[in-house]
């Protein structure tokens, strides 16, 4: 596994998400009450992008078909999504967000 720097913590407002593309990955970086979580950005059900979804607590609702996922675990919360979204081990060091890949 390698550690990949994604962004500064200041780039992701609390309760929001941004898209980061790096090393062939398209990721959504979420800030939930100052804790950072990273998932694949593409919904597992269709062409929706999770960083553009509606965030409520630790749930993100895809804006394409309204299925939702737990941001922390990637598990499906509501259909039509059936396949969990991939999550990444995330750390914050020196004001920067990193994932292991």
C-alpha cells in the first residue's frame, strides 16, 4: 500500500465533499464534523457522483437515482443501490488528507 496526498483539510468545508482525481482514482473526500472519510466518487448504481450528493449526517444520497450510502463504511443504506461503495483508510497529517491505496 502507498499513501497518497489528496488535499488540504481547508479545502473541504464541514458537512461537504469534494472530488479529487489522482493516480487513476476518482475519489470523494468528505468532512464530517472535522473527521475525513474517502470513498470512490462514482455511485455503484449509475453515473451519479457522490461528491455532488446530499449529505445528511454520515449518509450521502446520490443525486442520480437517490440511493444512499454510509460514508464511513460504504454500506448501502437505500436502494436502488445494491453494491457498497469502496472506502479508503484515511489519515490527516500536517493539515493534509491522505489515503492508503
